[in-house]
């Protein structure tokens, strides 16, 4: 099913011919791409080099909330220039989630368990693939 979804996505979004080399399913991952990211920080923006391409990183992190004793393990797929920017993006994402839940002063600490570069150029979002799964 992943190959069908990838082919349909490419046919709809790209005009030129394409070749599908590999398709992977990442279950239980939180995907943060350039489309759904807000600017991290003005000081970090100055450090970024516009000539560097954004890459996809698979990052497993432990999140320890102050009110809990046991850390939670999360897996993220993040589009960023490097792992440091990806971690800033993840921390910003966690902060924004807690604000949506009304917990503005929640404190947490993140620790990287593993980080790997994914050989990938595009990711098909949940919105697109959920249509196939639900039908």
C-alpha cells in the first residue's frame, strides 16, 4: 500500500518523470517538515546558512516532564539543516503542544537517544495517506 500512496502523491505533485527507489512506513513517528514549522528563533536564523539544504533526520528522544518520574520516548522525523536545529524545532513543538493544552508553564527536558540522517527527499503527510487507509 505504501508504494501505491507514494506513486499517487508523486503523480499529483510533480510534473516531471520520477523513479521510486524506496518507500518506508514509519509508524508512531511525529513528522515535522518545513511546511508546518514556524521560525525557531531570530538568533538561530542568523546562524543558518541558506545554501545548506534541509535534510530529514530520524531522532529518538527522551522527554522528562517535571511532574513525572519516568521519561517518555518519542520518535520524530524532522526536516532541518542539522540536528541542532532539529532539536530546537522539537522543543518548540513540545512547548506549543503544552500551550494548546493550557499548560503554559510546563517544564521538560529532552535528551537525544539516537539521531540518523534519512536518505529521503520528500515525505507523504498523514493527511494524504489517511484517505487510502480509511477507504
